[in-house]
């Protein structure tokens, strides 16, 4: 069984706490789930639990940051972006504080609790906040690299995490830089632009497509904002067909960001794959993704359909 | 308790009236802004900035400064007037309040203007921020105090009580809330809109040390601030049970100082006509003269 992404987050955060004493962690009774429990055990004085109070969670994180500390504020993505929406806007984005909003259980990754606990609107909400850097994590390598990068970066960051069990799809020699997309696979036929753990499925689909003689390119976007416009424009224009894939509503997420960009300068066909403006439900993670239109076969079909339409 | 020299008190009182005049002018000039809640907090904020808080206006980011979070951001006019008077920026800039391109935004913005510690306006948030800052100071053994000015209607916000619980959990004896209890909010009286009473008992039951004063009486305000101890990290730590956050429940009058504005919720955000403006100015100037004549104003209250 592959390792859950949240486990890596917990381990990496605790390691970072060792090398940077300015790091403090705030949680809202979710340390077992968000895995800040590792940091709590090693640095109990630098760990604060505000109980089940997400607005105060963000306010306390912002207040800590104003004393020169680097606050990592943790809870589930939907609570952080919706229950604490105003504190995030006013005290983090608008006040431009050095707060890192670490959002666990992105997308369908906490699925047994049902749609109330799934987060399919967080990127849309966070992306609209001026001044906020929005990151979306796909594998273990990325989580470790991103944690170091956001600690160096002075300013507010939204870091979307996941409970999903995933394998690394990045090779360790890859360069991680906030705002830079990563080309995972090159090919001339269709450009897949993807983010998060669902990238693993896109890679699987690319293998199946290759066996059908369709050679696709994959760009993984870990920074939804600021978007790597240059890379996306260059590759999209060259290839001419784009499919975006995300574990998020098709409204307001990566697909929207790509369409906004392309429609202004180089309109071309884009198929957005994600949650189609509907709530999820309780069920096993992988099966839920299949049920809501994000199976490997769905991805393969989207690509073949796009090519057939042109014939 | 050290006895304040009458001279110092007199100066602070006059300053509070002057700050009211400055904020009245700003609001009239901008045709926008909140008079009622600026006037009720005049003595509280004047005493904080000119008397109690450890500040260096010439070095606004000085690490050892006390932090003042003005959570009721709508009293920006009097806050700006005080910051200018205290030397954070030029008084001439007060005329730009609420004008396009001004650093003196409708509600204060962090990073925009020297002396503004945090963006505020959306009510309740300052309570939570001040808890975080007090935690940060304790962790780093910085002996700064954290003051947070809250409006009375503001504590209807749930986040205030989340913050209150967490301040007690972490025994933040370096944290002071000041409640500007003027009794009115936008829609009318507090008691009609959403009563706070029994307010002292509420805070006590949350584990806070509660002091109740007349918040427009400069002597009482100064004495309340005098009773706040600065944490001393060089001496042995206090017993945990002895560490409590403090709230000063300051009974004030909304619009205090101008007879026709006092205790009238319409003056929460109303802009005076030319005639009202001139009458208000006259009344406030009379108050300053009254201080010169030695009439202490605390006796006029209630």
C-alpha cells in the first residue's frame, strides 16, 4: 500500500521544525488527521491547539506571525477556506502576513465522511484572493520540496494537501520552484494539464493512450497561482488541444485558470475534467474518483474523443 | 498605585478632546466615517498611545514595542488622529482620510501606514490576532504587552469567544482586552439588538480578570492601565493559576463630548451638516477650555 501524502507532510513539517526554530504550528483539534501530531510530539512548546474553532485558528496563526514567527495553520481544506474564509481573507491575504495555510483532505481524499467533508471548492475560493500563493500537492517529493520553498518565501500561502495514498511520480532530480509547472511527459498529440494526486491517473492514461498510438504531453501544475503562463501558453499553442484534470469542481479550479489564460490570447479547445458541479458522497476514494468521471478510462476516452472530433 | 500628577492627567484629558476635534474634522472633510465610536474611545486610545504602551514612533517596527490592535477598525478617524499626534506620520495627511489614493483608508490596513499593526474592520478578528501575538511573545520571552480595543457590539461575534477561551487555556497574562462599552451599535441599543449582560460575569466565567471602569474618565483609565503588570521573564515564573488575561470593561458614552451626538445610535456612522459640525466644534473647544479652567470632566459623566 502506498503511503498517504499527509504522513509525508507530518514528517516533513517536524523535520523542518528542527532546522528552523521560527516555525510554529497551529491546529484545531485535527492533529491526528492533519498529521501535525509529529511536530506536536517533537516541539510541544511551538505547537498550539485552539480546539474546534477554525476562525480563531487562522487569527492565532496570523497573530503569531506578527512576532516574527512562521505560522503553519492546519485543518481540513473546506473548514480553512469556508468556515474561516473571512479571517483568511482579512488577516492572511489582505494583511499580507507570513502565514502558511496547510489544508488537509483536499478533494475527495477524506471520502468516507461524505460530501460535507470533501473539499471541491477550495482552489476556486483561494485563487480569487489577491496576494495569496496557491499550491496543490501531488506526491511526496513535492510536499517535501514545497514545505522548504514556502518556508523561504515570505508571505501568505495556501498549501493544498491530501489524505490520498500515492506513489511518487516526480523524479528526485526535478527542480521545484513556486510558479513553475513541470513537464512530466512530452508528446505532440494532446496536452494534459493536471494538479494533485490525480496526476498518477493521468500518467496511467498516457500509457494506455501510447499503446493506441496517441502520444500525449503532461504538465503538472503545483502552483495554481501564480500560474506558469509562459509554459502553458507555449505548450498549448504548439500542441493545440488541451485537457485539464483536477480533483476539484470544474468551476474555478485549474481548468478555469487555464481557460482564462488561453481564451485571452490563444483560444483553442479545452476539455475540463473534474467534479462536474455536483457534491460527492461517501465511498472508497478510488471508486469515488471513478464514479465522478475521473477514472483512467474516462481520461483515455476524453483524449480519443477530442482527436476523433477533429476527424 | 502611584498617584498621577494632576498636570499629567490634565494634559491627557485635553489631548483626548483634541483628538476628538481632529477626527470630527476628518469625518466632516471626507463626508464619511464613524463619529460615535471614535468619540467613545478617545480617552482609552489616548491613554494607551500617550501614556501606557511602550512605543517608539520613530521606529514603528521596533521589536520590543507593545502591540495595540484596534479591532474596532471603524474608529479609524481617532486612531489616525492619535498616530499623527504621536509622530507616526505628518498631521497634514489627516486631510486625506477616506480620499482616493490615501494611506488613511476607511478601515486601517497593515503595511499601509506606520503604526498600524493589523488590518481591521471585519469585527472580532483583532481578538484572535492578539491571542496569537501574546502567544508569540511568551514563546520568545519578549516582555511586550498586547492590547486589543474591542467594540461592545463587536463581541457579539463568535470568534471573540473562541479567542477568549484560548487566552485562558494558555494563561496569557500579557494580554489586555479593552471593551469600549458605549451601549450602542448600528441598529440601535446593544440591549435591544443583542444584549451582552451580564458582561462581567461572562468574562469571569471564561477565566479572565475583569476590571470595570468609567472609560471616559481619564483618571480611571490611567489607573486601570497602571494596574497592568509587564511580564518579567527574568524572575521565577508565576504559578499557572495566577496567570490570567485581563479585560477592562470600559463604560463609555457613544459620541461623548458633543451633547446632541451622545448616546444616539444615529451618530454611529452619520456625517454632520455644516451647522452640526460647527456646533460640535464649539462644544469640543469649550471642553478644552473647561480643562484649562480646572473643571475635571470625569464629574460630568453620568
